[in-house]
C-alpha cells in the first residue's frame, strides 16, 4: 500500500512491506519504487521493508531548490527519523547506492548492513572521446548564441542539449536537470573509508553507467567489504541476473 510522509515540506511517497528488522531500499536516478519492487519482494518475507520515491521521481514532490546528494541524503534521514527507525540496513541501486554511502558514512551508529548495487558516487574517468564531445558542445553553444536567433532561447538550447547531452540529462528538465548536473559532479571517494557497516557490492561487469572499475575502487576503500560480480550483466545487474542476485542477497541478510 502506498503512503506518504512530509519531509522538509515535500510529500514523499513510500511503501512498507513485511515484518522484522527494517531495511530501506533506494532506487536509482530517473527510477522509482516500481523499479526496485523485485528487491522489495525478496526481502519482505523476513524483514520490514521500506521503499521511497526520492524527491522529483515517482509520486514524490519535485524539490523547490537545486538539491545536491547530501541534501537528498538529509531527506532520506528525515524519513528514517519520521518512521521512528533506530537501526536499519540499506540497499541502494545506482544513485540510491550513492545516498547509502553518504548515510552509512555520516550515521554509522544506525546502519546495520548495506548493499550497493552498481552504485554511483565516484567521478568517472574521462576519455578522449568525452573531452572532444565537451569541446564540441562548448563551440556549438557559442555558435548557437552568436548566429542563430529563435524567439524562445530555451527552445534553441534544448536542441543543442538533445544532441550532446547524456540520456539521463536529456530525460530531465527544469530544476531536475540542474540537480542532475550538480550531483553527477560530486565525488564521494573520501567518504568510503568512514563506512563501518558490513558492505556488499554487487556489480555487472558490463555496466556502462557506473563501470566495473568503480566497484574495485569501492571494494578497496570500504574496509571489510565484499564484491560479487555478475558476468555479462549491465547497470541493472539485479534484474539481468535476478536468480543469482536473489541467492546472494538472501545469503547476505539471512
């Protein structure tokens, strides 16, 4: 059953399933509760599972300011407090993993365990192709502003952004686009050494959104962490290899 809680004047949509030790499942950027329901369904028979739509996604309110990831983490902590949860585990996919890193580093006393699935949080290595694309974008942006004239400046630039922007960038607009630009340039590597909770990393070795080398960095920096690799799986490794994922998750928690 879908419920809602007000955190910092934002309506946060959430669900809760099952009974037992609490666990919060956090979805990735551009996703919602629906995309993590397979994880909820694995855990709900033996744990009390919470899942939320992060601000700006699913049925939750859009932020009224340009949030960074630390502000998103504050919203999640506000939700945890609102639910009266004193200790819990975290399962985060992609951007949800990034928020899990912040929470487990900031509040080690409340995090029992955590699972990071194809997690973001590290600045990606920039290839020559990337730098050339950025340079081309800057040149074209200057040309567009200097020589072409549309009544609507926003429409003009949108044509350029669609040509050069990433899929996630193109799929956002307004304040959520500004938030995306902010969060993708954050580096959480300095926080990894602060994590004390037992941490399981699950990764697809063909992940292109958060490449596999990021998993190796996290494994090295998070003391006592373990890494499970699904060969041939991509960014949604928990769906690509669901049966394997289910066994691994159950083994870690139960």
